[in-house]
C-alpha cells in the first residue's frame, strides 16, 4: 500500500492506474485492483480518533465504536474498487454534509466538554473535503469508462436498540430514482435475504424499514452523477455483540464470501438492465 496525496490519488484514477493507497493524512484508503464497473464504499468503517480530541471528548471509546460500522470494509475488501474511511464519525461524519459533519452532540449526549476550536474543526473538515474530491473523481472515471456506475454503500446498525423485530439487511432508497431503479433495488433485497448465515442467523431483508437512505454519500453521488445508482445497504450487527464489542469473525467471513458472488451479480444486472 502506498501513502499518497489526494492530488496523486486523483492523477492515478484519471490515468486508470491500479493501485492501493492510504491518504497522506491517513484519513481514508482506496484500493483499485482493476477499473471495474462498480464501487464499494464503507464510509463509517473507521475508528481512528485524533489524539488532540481525546481529553475534550465526553464519549468513551466503546460509545464511539457502538455507533460506528466496524467490519463493513472487511465485508467488501475482496472487490476491485473499495473506498473506506479510517477516522471515526465522531471526529467528522463522511455521511453528513460538511455543515453538519462535526457533531456537537451524538445520540442524545453532549460530545465535547468545550466547543472545538476553529483549527480543530478546519482540520477535520479538510479531511471530509478531500474524501469527496477523490470519491467524485472515482465515480466520474467509472462513468466515463462504462457510461454508468453502481455503488454499494455499506453500513451497519445496532439492532438491539430497536423494540421490534428488524431485518438483517435494510436498503435505504428515499433519495434514488424509484422509476428507473426499483426493480434493481428489489432484486438486491432478494439476493441479500437469500443468504445462508452461520450460527442459525436468519437473513431477512427489507426496504426503508429502519433507515431510509438519507446519507450524504448517497445524496452527493446521486446529485452529481445521474447515471450512477447508489445502494445504501445496512446490515444489522448480527456479526458482533454490540453490547460488549466482541466480533464474530465466522459471521463476518460468511458475509464477505457471499458478497464476493452477489455484488458482481448485482453489478452485472445493473449494467444489463439500465440505459
């Protein structure tokens, strides 16, 4: 893996050079084994938290981990193009617009002992800006090569906080074109629901049941690229114990192995069935 500036990363993308890199400030990674017609993203996978913020933060490391999406990068790591955040959403949230990307409170609890300085805020927002410069260049290049692109926007959520039965997989579709893409969304829902998971875990799948797909990553790409479909794909945290922080590697591996087959199938279906 290389350590590259944002400018160098974008130059490589435009030149269609396969590479794997971490951003110069270690805020995100990008792997391109080949310029395939689909992209996998894991914007909330990161757990890093800048040391200058430690003493000022009222949330514990566990509380931060609980609201992050651990293992979502690992679930798609075998695919040709994977872009993922390295920093915790508690520093800045890549799935929110810049003006709301830095929390003042999080899930009902004040986040900072004292308001962040402008220097701290600017440092975090620059990382947000750089990530989207690269994401834009990446989608643009895939659209240029294939005329369209599909993005698998991977997330997870805490199912035990719900007081009702919730699905293993949730697809958020509020901000995509239903007229053009509904059959593809339902096809993706069916594929996920047909998974065979270990430990007796049932794989169920629904659309807009727990989350509706209001994330900035989806909105940004959809707004700027009319021929790209973003599938906001949430897995409930059946792959770990969300109350203790213990992960279940056999479940993570099972999901990864099955997505090796299902994601390319869905990408091929997208490219065959859309204009």
